[in-house]
C-alpha cells in the first residue's frame, strides 16, 4: 500500500499532466475527467493526513475536511430540523 505522501505526490504530478493535456487539446473530455479525479485524490488524501496529524480532528461526518467558519446564516435547514 503506498504511503499518503507518495499518493499526494502522485496526485500532484497527475494534475500537472492533465492540465498539460487540457492545454494541448481543450476538447479532450478524458483529460478533464482525469484532472477532476486527481484533484479529488489530492484533496481526500490531504484531508485524511490532516485528520491523522497530532491535534487534527475530523468533522462530525468523519472526514478531515475543514469545518466552515462563522454561523450558518442563510443555510437551508435539513429535513426535520426546521
């Protein structure tokens, strides 16, 4: 199993390659799909690393994504909460 460090490095390299592919052929849809997948991998592995660092805390949903700051002004209440 690859380490998270090598996975993040691989995702960043993939992002660079897919961005180059998009520059060369803006109509090549698979390059956009690969770019989206690489960004997703980079974000999710980075969030997992943050959650595993000392003092890092995942949010209530269990991901390491940062929580929004401030109140929930303008938020739409979910079912059964309003």
